[in-house]
C-alpha cells in the first residue's frame, strides 16, 4: 500500500510486483506531474496507466468524466479499478488496450505517459504517432523518460517541435498539436531520418 500526496491531494494506491514501481510512486511520474496543470476544461488520457496514479489524480482534480486510463496489463487494469474505488472516484473510464488500439476518442487535450524504458522504441513510436491523432488541436502530449535524443527527434518529427525540461534526472517532453496534419517539414525530416537509418544498416 502506498500513501502519498500529490498536488495537495491525498491518495492511496494498492500495488503488486507485476506493475511498474510497486513500492513507491515513480520519481519520473512525479517529475512529469510537476510540469502539468490540470484544467476543468481538459480531457485527459493516462496512457500506460500502471496502477492509476496519473489518471486517478486527474480524476480527483477535474472529475472522472473527463479522464480515461488505459494499459495492456491485466494487473494494471485491475489495480486501477481498485484504486479508483479506494480514492472515492466513481465512473472513471479504465480500458484494457495495447497502446491506443482500444481508445476511440479523438478529442483529448492532454495525453500523459511514462513509457516503458527497457524495450525497443516500437512502443513509444506507437504512443507518439497514434497519440497525435487522438489529440484535439491545441492538445498536448506529455511524456517523461531518461532518454533524450530519440524522444526529442520523434516528437519534433510528428508535432513540429517539443519543449524539454530536465528534472530529477529525467526529461519531461511537452509537444503541442498545432494542426490536424503532421507538419510538412517534419515529414521530410522524418523521411530523411529513415533513409539515413537504412543506409547505416547496410
């Protein structure tokens, strides 16, 4: 059991060893949350929710009806539901989903994610490329990682730019969707990057 306070909200979380950071709230997640202000007009997606920290906090601050949580893990989904009840939040939308596959809404104003580090980049690539489509114009994708260059390049290639804050040994990335299409310069840059990668493999 974890008891904590984030943004002035007292929270309790049941965890187990099958989910990320089971003994304490991850410093990366806290670093990301320190850079985010939830507004009553926001519609939030907690992408890769784990046991529900980000989504449950958002639900407490702006209302459960404005928040969706998703994860591929059965344990994460089960614990998020338990923790929503434990923190007195009703009707929080919690979806089992491989990335964004089962997320049908396309009008989020905030997508927050602490993506898995110890995998290849296929997971965050999916998060970023599909996440762009799930945001409304002016919506923001917020990610936290310990790696900088790949995320900086990928977010810039899709969103046209990214703000990066280094905090507590982590990088917090905030990218804003400014048009419904990926910027043309970014497409060209992405294409050239892929060509370069292919050449390097030969």
